[in-house]
């Protein structure tokens, strides 16, 4: 995958949602054609009043079809979104006894933000934390093999900025092509692709999804912040698979 955010939201890529939407549109099309307004047999087709009435009926008929189609699509993708963004308790772990993924995953939130909702960047404190991680992570856990950050969005580039100094220092590439809502794709890739086997992986993400990611990675309830609170920036969830699954999970407070 390239280092850019997907242009198609995750919910729009759900096969069942797309099939349901296509089915609904097909039904609306069939219904529209089969019930198309026609003049009565006892009415003159060239009569002006008849033509006006028929034109109004057709306009109303098409309007109803468009409304039904739009409402159906909204309902289908709304339900799909609810299923996609489910809570950790309903997320099935991919870290089974046959786990062949990384030997260790360090999961963290991006560093501090400014507090300005229009500012997508780290604050000065956040930049300082990102710089301190450059020494802290290699010294404490070893040099990471792979770095992942949530893709840039119109609201944030902070996950990328949190790990960019570490990537620059270690010479390891920073992947940031997975959107915030698509965290399941990232975990599935880590669990299935052979290049991640026995690797040390660092992930920086947005706080509302970290508990879901931890659950998918096999962390037991109570071993990580859930929910991850708004002002929590100095914690790393350390998932150690060296003794198999479930991983030995620790919540480590950064010493700065």
C-alpha cells in the first residue's frame, strides 16, 4: 500500500453493504418502471389537461423513487457503519494460539495536540514528546522493525508527526496509509504477512480506536486503558508475544 489515505471510506468497501445497496436500487428501479404513470384508456392522450396531469404524476413518481433510493442507501450504510465501528467487547481477537505475527507490539496514542480544533499538528509539548521517544523506545524496547501511524485526515496528522522523528533516527520506514477507522485492516496484515513475524512493531493511533486495536491484538480486558481518556498521552501498551498468546500485556507510563 502507498503512504496515502484511502479515498474510499471503510464502510463503502463492505461487500454486504454494497450488495444490499445494489439490491435496494434494483428494487426501486423495478418498482419505478412497473408502476410508471399512464393515462387512463378513456382519456384523450393529446388532451392538454391529460398531458399536464400525466407530467405532474411522472414528476412526483420520480421524486418518490429518488427519495426512497436515498433513504434506503442511508439506512444500509448507516447500519454498516455501526457494525464497522463496534466496541472492543464485540471485536474478535486475531491473536489466536496460531499467532504468527510480531513478537512484540508497542501501541500508543499520538502525542499532545494544541487544543485548537482547526490545528491538525502536534503542540510544542507533543513535539517534545515525539523527540524524547527517539531515545526512549530503542533504549527500553530495542530498535523497532516497523512503524505505523494513522493516515493523515482533515482533522489530524499527529500520529505521523509522533513517529516521524523515530523513523528518521532509526532509518526505518514509517507507514501511514491506513485510515483511522481501518485499524482492523492493519491488525489483519500484521497477523498474516510473514515479514512481521518476530518483529518489533510500533503503532501510533488516535485514542478512540486504541482500545479496539488492543482487543484485536489479544490484550486481556483490564490490561489497557478502556476507554482511553481524552488527556492521556504518556502511556504505551506493551504486548509481548514471546511466550505465545494471549500476549503478556503491560501498560507502561512514559517517564517524561
